[in-house]
């Protein structure tokens, strides 16, 4: 230990001379922060033989005094300031001498912290220590630790991780719960003050409404015999599918009605649900166009609607509702495949097939429940 040899000897009542002691005082440091201790040593004090030093009377300058038989002592300085520490040594003849040393006790910074009473999950909390100060007028450095339970820098102290610095910090709170962190303010003399803070993060409140919407799609084209046409789309993106009705209609032949109608097929395939179905066109009477219809109802159950729920984020809530395993039928890509199997008649007239193909239209009507999530203010 390095000992600072800062001493001053004060003559006792009888002066320095035969039979009078000679006081000597040292300290292990002469500058500390309030709340720290200083070790004092007066064992180098002497007294002429055959006398011995048998008492040390200490005055620490802060109102505290103590008398010891030993020449070493430790003292804790609670208040800031400049203190003259004095020791008076007595020998067994009652003669005395005194020595003193000056100790500077630095005032630790004052922390003045403003944080919100609470924030909602997903919001930024503004942590403000602008009003923190050094009582002695010096500058201060401010460091924030956003998690007082985790030692992220591996130094065995979970309260000194530097997650942000400066008088103001923004903390992103992603989920509900209490966040406990610390703030450390250090002055230009090295004095520091650390305190814990707790931020309450509350869940957000959302209103859930499933709105019934009718969505229509239509396509058209021309196919010659043996050709196919595939249509790929996603009718249930961001929604829950309930019903579907799709009708393939062929354009009426201009040839005499006695000739047979063309024969097309309509197939639907939804791989994510493992559902596929096909149907061939038919003509119920000669006054109607040939057509084929695929229908499916109650693909998914009707969910509860118009209620409130607590969640950390709108996006996570929407994802969980749309990913409900009981309501996922029909999600993903749908494939419609239209195939011209047979176009009548195939008997050439003057070497030309008068009916090589046909025009077609496909109309699909979906009943879907659109998810509407709106945040409710608190």
C-alpha cells in the first residue's frame, strides 16, 4: 500500500523536550469520495525512553472523535468537504504532542431521474437524467444499463453494462412486464453514484373484428382441343375463407344446335389444405351455355368477433389469429386448371375442322372474413 507521508507535528502542553512525545500521522490517501474510508497511521510517533506512548486521541474533523491504545484506525467519511484530521499522542508520563493531516472528501453526483409511469409494449420509453449534477459544479458522465439482472460484459457486475450513454436514453420495450435497470453518474473527480430504476411495460389493447367480404374474380381465354390453362392466385391472403363458388362457362357454338357442345374440365387444387376437385362442363338444355361449377361452403368455422384482447403488438396478434390451425383451410396458393378435352365437331368441312376450340370465362366468388385489428386507447 502506498502511504502518503503528509504530516504536521504540533507541540504538546510542555513543548518538545526531554520526556515529551513527537507525534507523526500518515494516511493511505488524502482524496476520497463521500461514503468511503481512510486508514490513518500514527505508529511512527515517538517518545523518549523510558517512556512509552499509551494513548491516541483522534479527531476526524467531522464531529467524530475516538481514543485508542493502538496507533492505527480507519474512519468513514459520510459527508463531502475538507476535513483536518488530528491525532494527539500521550505517553505514560502524561506528556503529549499532536499531528494533523487534511483529507478532501469529494461529493458524489446527485441523480435526478425522470421516467414514464408506464409505456405500452412496442413503444420507446424516454429515460431522462438531464437534471443530475455534481454538487461541486463539475461535469458528469451518464451511463445506462437496461437490464440489472444480466451481466452482459462479463465483469461479474450486472449493474455496469453500458447499453446507452448520455443524459437521455431511449429504451425499446418489446413485451409487457417490468424492466429493471441502473444509471451511473460519474463526476470529473471520479466520484460515481449508481441507482436502480424500474419501468412498467403494459400490454396493448386491441379490438378484434372479423368483417364478411364478398370477393369476385374473373378470367377469360381461348383454348383449342387438348390445351390447358392454369391460373394461380391467393384468395385468402390476410383473411379466413368461408365459401367459394366457381363457374366455368363456354361460349355458345355458332354451328347448328344439333351438333354436340364442346367438353371442357375445371379443376381446383389447394396444396396447403390437401384439397383438389374437378368437374366437366355440361349443358342442361340447348338454350344454355355449357358450364361447370365447383362449390365448397363452411371451409372454416366462424370465429368470435367484436371483442378486445391484450397483446404486445398488432403484428404478432394478427399473425396468431390468421395462423389459427382451426381456420387455415384454403390458405396459400390456389390453382385453377381449365382443359379443353373435346371440341365438336371434329369432322372436317372442306378439309378444315370448323370447331377447333372455344372461348371460356371463369367466375369465382369467395366469401371471406377480413381481420380488422384496431388499437384501443388506454
